[in-house]
């Protein structure tokens, strides 16, 4: 029983039983043998759900060296950091760089990386997640010379250059998922009041799904995980883990035809699933909206990122019932670079939030961790302030009120546009804050999270 909590401005007590909210009101009092949590007037809100993260990448990033802005901004610092990590690695250990951006030193190939580190395998991930750059030792270890795969970039004589485009599947052999502890990420998330997250990777395999289920069954991972998976994957709901929408990656260099994309959408719907289409450019979202229309959407299909959403299609997004799953944190984390690099027309439509909501379009948020920072409260602040790290305003018309920013993380896993509420019969996934809601909304800091409860059990806090 949680006593003396503030819920929507009311003082209430809440009884949790059988993983659910059982009773709620001002007349609920503890019985002998009940565990009692005194909220001391702090607000109780539904546990946050981060609608877009990459679990495996987040775990790997924890053991990686950051090689991009703001920590690394030029070739000298790149060389220094990479050489240092390589000198500390054992010969068979991969050195893994993350967060790279071409503003540091172009797009290094294997030969350039060999000059910095040649005795250990090196792989560096572009911060977009779409490109890996390997040194020769890494190329050899993965046997790329003999791999027939268009993800492997080759020079004119057919040798792999070390660049792998959208080829995460080729790097599986470099990762040892069995050695990763999925619970580590759950602990991080729970510290932010997050009770569930959606793993938005496009290539989540059966083995990956099994690994997550095993991690929850062993008790190491204690938050809910909604897992995007390719079309044809079985619909599973197992304890804390559930099958999510069909993730569709788009790439402007190789866009599918309208019919092809519409077929995928229809196929997903036929499986009783939604689609989650990666849309970071104008062309991608226009194509996606056309495909959703052609396939017929009954609502809940997702636009991931929605980096550029032209206002002319707001009406169509609304009538399709589509949800834009945005990353407000990018305004803070990447905004200064956007102001330099993104052309004027796109800047006006960049990571829209407030104006989409005003147009009636559903919007939810995910941090895109580890490509974005994992703290959803930082994302909420960015949604409210719309300022870059250096303090420049970016899309002031997209600002939202603090409560609306919080609500971006309060949707259902499978229907991010539907707000969860704390009411009898709802899952006991809760975030207990250390102060009344109005005070917490004033600074939107993760420090206000006092306790995180998943299925009635505390997973973070006293
Ligand atoms: Zn992502």
C-alpha cells in the first residue's frame, strides 16, 4: 500500500496486489502484513515508457570509447583517444568506438585506422547507427574479404574498405550477446522512473528475443521490454516481454517502391501488428504516408523519429491515426550541428512536436539511447525549452508544456498515443516522485524519481 500519495492533485492511498493496482482512494488503509510505502505527499505517475531505444547497442556502448562530438571534435583528439584505448586492449579484444561524426575526421577507412591502431581489431560506429568503420585487423577477423554482402563497401580492386553500411548483421560475430547483461540497461532505465522500453532495432532475431525473455525470467532484467521485430516473427507475450511492431528501415539511397512498402504494411497488419517506419527525411515520410494510405491504416502505425515532417501532410497523419515517435533530446544534443548543416526549409520542420500536437497528430517520445542520452527527463526539458546545448533556440513553435512533455513517455507500449492511467485493474507500473507533480514539472529532473515499481515490485529506490 502506498499511502499519502498525490494523484492528479488528490491525496490518495493505493493498494497493489497481484501485479495490479487493486484499490485506490482516500479510504484505502494498510492491513496487517501489508508492505507500506509512505509517499510523503509525493506524486504518483504511471511508470515511464521509453518508446525507442536500442538495447544491444546501449549495452555495448557502456563498454565503448566515445569518438564524436562534443567530446571529440577533430583528428588529433580522435587519434589520441583511439590509440589510448587500443594500447589498453588485449590483442583479441575489439576496441569499440561510438558516437562518431564525419565532422571529426571524415569517414576513415581501414588504412587510416591502421595508422592509429593496427594490432587490435577496431570498429567505430557512426552516430547515425548506419555505418561502421573497421581497421584491417577487424576486417580480417570478420572475414569481410569473402563475405558477399552489399553492406560491405569495396574499393575498385574489390578489397573491403573497412566501411560497412547498414550491416549490423555482419558485426554480430564481433558482439558476444551472451556476455552482455540486459539487466544493466534495465537498472539504468529504472533509475529514471522508466518501467518499460521499446527495443527499436530492425533486426531483432529470435535469439535476441529469447535472450531478453531469459534475462527477465532469471530476474536480471526487471523492466518491461517491447521488442520490434521483422515481419513473420511470432506474436509473443511472455511475462515482461512482448512482440512489438514491424520495424521498417528506409534509406534514401535505396527506397522501396510504393507497392513494396504498402505490401509490408499490409503484411504487418495481417499479423495483427503495426508498422514502425524509420523516417528521417522528407522523402521517407511522404513515401510512408502514401504506403499507409494504400495499405489502409486503422491507427497506431508509427513514424520513428519524424526528423522532418512537412506541415502539408499533418492532415493525412491525423486521418491515418499515425503516431510520430520523436526524440526531443536531439534538439539539445545535436541542435548546434543541425543549425549549421540542415537546410533552411528542413530546419523549420525539424523534430516537430508542439505543432503536430496542435494539428491533432499523435506524438510520443523515445530517447534513441544509446544514440541519444538515455535520460527521458532531459528529453522532456528539451521538449519544453527547445534550446541547443550552446543555448540557441531551435523550433520555438514546437515547445510543449511540461505536463505534455511528461505524457510523451506515458503511452502504452503498443499504442504510444494512448495514455496509461493509474486506476484499479491497471498494471502496477508506477513512478513515485519525491515531490508534488507541480514542483516536479517545474524542473523536470530525474533526481525527483524516488521509486520505480514494475508489476507491483520496487525495482529502483528504497
Ligand atoms: Zn533508433
